[in-house]
């Protein structure tokens, strides 16, 4: 999602200028590599301010409902992205984690539909959209979060 700087750092209302979505497939390594490549290609015109990469954090439930190891895939891919950031492979992009329950509770399917961001079919696309919109809203109201996401002080 591309948003105007003033909608996060100023008084302008929230606005999404551009929105693209899709899914990567293949091994987790290939997916992390493709995400890192996309982050490098999506460089802001402002020097040293790259995209924020918001990764779904693992919310530990009191009783785990599954033993399926694929449920931990976001955690593994997120760890690979943090490593890529530490090695300088993300250019100026920053990796941040956000709780699954926070995004699902804030941006329900009904709210996605009302806002025009609901995509039929893929749960992954809807969840990523949910995370992006939730993060943007949080960042608008939290200076420290904005500064950590876009490396500006």
C-alpha cells in the first residue's frame, strides 16, 4: 500500500494512493527471497526511507488448536526477513511484527468490505490487507511506531 506522507506524518486524513496484492509460492526460502527483492524494488523516493514490512506475529493461544507445522510458516518467514534486514539485504526496508489477533479484531471482513479492500478467495491476501490497514492506523497515532517503521526521527 502506498499512502501520502502527510496522512501518516501530518494532519491529512488516512488515504491509500495505490494498493497491489498477490501471493508468493514455493519454499519458505523462496518466498522470503521474493519478499526481500520486492522490498528493495519498492524504495521510496525519500533517501533512507524504505517500505515497512509488517509480518504477522505468532499469538500464543492458551490451548494450541493444531499441531500442523505450516501454522508457524509466518514465524519462520518473518525470522528470515529479520535476518535479511540485519545483513542489509532489504535496502532501507524495516521489518515489524504485529499480532494476528490485533489485526483480525480491528479489521474484520465487514470492515474490509466497507473500506473497499475485501478480496474474495485468498485468506492470505485478506489477512495481509488486514495487517497493512491496521498497522497504518496504528502508525498514524503512534509516533514511536512511525519512526521505527520508516527510520525517521
